[in-house]
């Protein structure tokens, strides 16, 4: 049996990042079940964020080291979700990094994972530790973290929290708040989040029509590849879903049975068992989404509508996994990165179609959109075009406050200017 280090490293080298690791999955599943219920979700977010650095190996190594240390402290030491971290807790983390436990300090740099030939897979290196100390003349020196290294750690965490804010996982950046009140503070910093209307990026009605046209075109031309895409984008738009709410991760796999019909009213809803903050909700389902579901299930050779508690995966792979955590499985759900790649491909295809029709500005704007823009678009269109009551949209979107939902009433400064320009200071001026 391979020995394990006292802290389980979470992220292998870039070339192995997408493969998954059995030891890491078991570790995360245990934490998710016993200590922090959104640990596996945070891990998927972290992998997705790290994947953006795959073409910069030095950045990747620095970022993964910091995330590993921080997630270890959150999950293993404190037993707390990243969404619960505040400035006071960040102080505790900084203290932990300044004076880490002696057993977590190594004195030579080693790989975090090693290949185990007899197993045919990679495993955590038992000699790895999250902190690196120094020796002089074979004598251990007191552990010291330089100011530069500390600022780098906090800057990385601030960037990660910025990503989590954009993904609507959390609404605050405790790393940035700590920096503001630390000896390193240089000037006031502004946390950008959902409260900045310019950050609510959504497709216009015209742009969204191109997205759906592209999805239908791809599904008709390559059904084996894109019937799934068509249903995925229809579901995310109609139910205002975050990618994390439809993506598989350790301990959670979306299934068809999440579509549920109320026995008393006959109304269909889509049940989300785990969402932001560990909450659950049921989203009201439109007639058109039910039609889209029936088309998708017909393609899969299933009955028109799901049976109660149906466990068939919501999204199936096109072919069996060749390696990694789901090797040999075809019917395994897609993870965050696979869904993001699929949606990004669709958006770029839609932008190409808009450009062909002469909508150059729209195409350019569409290329700046992200999969998360689909959630914003669904909410914005329902409020501003479909006239759904704010309270209904709030419940379906999972917003804690109707104030958050109200931010979608006006999504641009241009719109506000146009309505303000027509205001009169004295409406009765000139009337005698």
C-alpha cells in the first residue's frame, strides 16, 4: 500500500489535470460527506480556473501550490466552506502560513504526485509537504515567509475569489478585504461583482436568437454530437442554471429524475439538490423546455418524459472515457470543463453566423460572452421581455434577496441614459 503524505495534494501536473485521481476523489468525497458539503464543487471550480493556466507552466505551478495549501486549511484544518471565509478568518490563514506545523514542512522540492507502475496510475507523493523550509550546514532554519511571498499568496487567492464571484459562488472577496486592511494596502480597491451592472453580461434578443439557431443547426446536422448541446443550452437558459448545477463532480451526478411532476398540480419542475451555499431549489419549467426535453429523450431512445426517481444520467458522453476517473464509461455525466468547452464552441459558432449576416458588432460582443452569460440572459429576458414577476424569477434563480434580482431590470448604462434624457425638471413648464 502506497503511503500518503499528511496533506493530500489536489492537483497533478498540467498534463494529468483532466484525468482525475482516485485518491483525490476519495479524499474529496469524504470531506464533502463529513465536513464541508460543497468541497467537491469548489474543487471543480479550482480545476477549471487552473486549466486557464495550462499554457503557462510557471503560473500553473504557483497557483496550484497556493490553492492546495488554502483548500487544505479550509477543509482539513478549519472544516469550513470558502463561501464562509471573511477577513478575520483570512487573518487566521495568514497566521497559519507564517507558522505552519513542523510536520508539514519539507526541506527539498519534490513532485506532488508520482507514477505507481504496479497500479498503472499516479498517486500522492508521500514525501511532499505543502511548505518548503531551508537548511544551512545540515541544520534546520526557522521557517520564514517573506513579505513578497505572502503578498503573492494573497494575490492568487484574490484572483481565485474574483473568479468565484463571477461564477456566483460567493459575493465577497476575503483576500482582497484582508489586503485592504493589511500593512500592504496601498490604495483603495474596488471589488467588482454582480452589483456592478456592467458585469451583468447577457445576450440581446437578436444575439440569443443566433445562439439558439446555431444550436438547432448543429443538432440537425450532427445529432450524435449536438442534440446534447441543444438541450443543454435550452435547460441552462430556461432554468437560469449555473454550470455547477448541471455538472458532475465527486458525490454528485445530475440525472433525468431531477425533472419532477407535481402529483397534485401536474406542473413540472427541475430540482437542483445542491446549489450555491449548499441550498436546494426547484425551478418552474416552461412548456417549451418540456418539448425540448422530449426531443432530447427521443434521440436517446427513452420514453417521452422521465419516470419518478429516474437515474439515467442527464448528459451522456459521446464515447467511453479512455482514461481518468471514469475510464470505460460512456454514460458518465459531463464535468464543469467539458460543459464549458461545449457551450463556448456553440457561442463562437453563433457569432460566426451573426457575422455572416452582417452583424459585426453583435458578433464581436457575443465572442466576449461566457457560459455564465446564459444564466444572466435567461433572467434578463424573463424580467424585461417576458414580464415575469420579480418574486417568481427570484425563487427560480435562487437569489437570497429580491434586490439582487432587481439588478437585472436595467442591464446597461446606455438604457438608463436614454430614459433619463427624456426626463423633465418641470413637466408643467410653458402651460398657462
